[in-house]
């Protein structure tokens, strides 16, 4: 090997690290601007990822709540179709009792026992329905509610307020807070009850009653134009 070959540690030899360290430093202002731009970029990415994470959590929470609500509704209303068909049995119990002539049970002890047995069976049947969330509604005397009742006709009845149910053709049923079958009812057109002067039977009241009976100039009581 030639003696002229320079050894690494020989004087005058320059290493790679020394050459790099001897390079002139970059401009501090440009370096600060570059770092600031990188910080802005990273902050934007963090904000975007945070927004996506929050949206994903909100969507998951909504999905969980929707699944719980659907599960509760399924458990609550799963028997709706079956209950809608089975309530007709309760109607048959009621029809059987109503088919017995008035006073017939007093004259025939056997018939009386049969009717009592039908009524007991009906009560037990309704108790079983209520235990499963199905409740019977017989709204006679209550205000008409279009969400629960179905008006079959109107009847003139000045003794009650307009919109009062005066007769129930068919009982209704609800399952929890949902209508299973609306009650079929008769609604009163009604009017205000007579005042003390009309009840006293003065000359004016008597003459007005006579005119109404003759049909010459009788006026319909207030509330006739009300509809359900």
C-alpha cells in the first residue's frame, strides 16, 4: 500500500459529519413559516378526524336508541294482530247477555245461572286481556275523541253538551297507548241546558213550547250546526 494514501485520522482529512455541519444554516424565518404551515395542516386534520369521530359516535348512539325503541315496540305490540282478532270473542259475550229478554232471568233460575256464567266468563276474559296490555273502552257520557272513537251518527239531545257520547254501538279497545279498535258511538248534537226562567214555566216559556209543538216557528237550539 502506498504511503501517500491518506489515513482517516491524518491531518487534513475531512469527515462527512464535519462537511454537513459546516453547511450554512437555513433561513430561520422560512423555517418558522414551514413549521407553522405544518402545524396548521395537522390541526386541520385533527379537527376533521375529531368531527368524524363525533359523528360516528352520534350515529352509533342513534342506532342503539332506535334498536332499543324498536325492540320495546315489538315486545309491546307483538300481539296486536292476535288481540284485534280475539276481541271479537268479548263482543260475542256481550251480545249473548243482551239477547236475553229483560226480566227473563228473574222468572227462570236456570237462565239466570247461565247469564251469570256468561258474565263471569266475560269478566275473566277482559282481565286476561288487561294483563296483556289490552284494555276495553266504553266511553258513554264522555266527550268525543276522534283518536279513540268513531262517530256513527249524531243525535239531538239538548240535555248534554255538544260532542258528548250518548250511546255506544260497539266497545273499543286499546293496547297500551295505541288504538286497537275505535269505539263506535253516537254523538249528541246537544245544546245548553234550560235556564231557571225556562224551568219556571212562565208565559214566554209556555208560548215558546207551544210554537215548537205546532212546528210553526220553532228554532233549533244552539249547537245544531256542530259537527264531529
